[in-house]
């Protein structure tokens, strides 16, 4: 009796399934295959979600690390002019620059002492050495002396934003001499820089 009831119960399910899905063959082999396919689909979906989450986590951690380093750089660059403004209160720009260079020299010595592998300068070409030395003279000597002169005479809240408009000149030089592409977003950014300078007048 119990076996007959089970058989009738299974046949009842067969009839219901055949009415809903006429193409479906109701047997144990089909059920096992269908169940296995469902498991494989679920595992594949879980693996795809896991890979996506891992990539998203890596991207987010990299972005946050980059953002933190950039923010730390901005803080240091914003804090140093304050120290220089205080230091220039009782000294001439040239003397202040010489004292500052001693700090740079000390920093280079510490960097060399804690660098595990000394950089190879022998691989550098003459062109690279020339342009880097020229850039060091312009940025590290000429621009720094002019900056100290402006910082000593003017307000720090006006001098720093104006000196920070250097991307405008870099954009023009890159467009004229390097043939870099001029896009609408770049032009809009340059116009915003000009607008900020005009507001500080």
C-alpha cells in the first residue's frame, strides 16, 4: 500500500509538471541532471560575484591609498609655506634660501642612508641629465628665490594660490611643444584657474 501511494504521488507530480512544461521529461535522471546544473550555475554565479568583489575591494583600497597620499602631499605643501613665511620675517630671501638648502641636503643624506638599493645614474642619458639639472636650477634656485621674495612681501593667502596656477603654463607648453591634445575639460579647468586668480586681486 505504501509503495502504491508513493507511485500515485509521483504520477500526480508528473501530470502537474507535464501540464506546466509539456516538453519536460519527468524521470530521475532528468531531475538529477537539472539539480546538478542548478548547483553548477549557483557556484559559477558565486565565483563571479567573489571575483567582482575582490576586484572592487582592490580598486577601492588602491584608490583610498592614492587619495590619502595625495591629501598628505597637499597638506605638507600647504604647511611648508606657513613655516617659510614665519622664517622670512627676520631674514632676507637669499639667506633664507641658503638655510633651506641645508635642510634639503640633510634630507638627501637621510634618503641615501635608508635607501636599500642605490639608484643607478649610469643608465641615464646626457639629455635626461641636462634637462633634470636645468629643471633643478629653475625650480630649486630661481623660482624658489622669487617665491621667497613674493612670500616676504605679500600675504600668504594670496601668494600661494597664485603660485599654484602653474598647471596653466604647463598646459600651454605641452600643447605648443609636445603636441598634446586640447580637450573641452582641459580648457574648462584652465578657465577656472584664471577665474580663481582674478578673484584674488
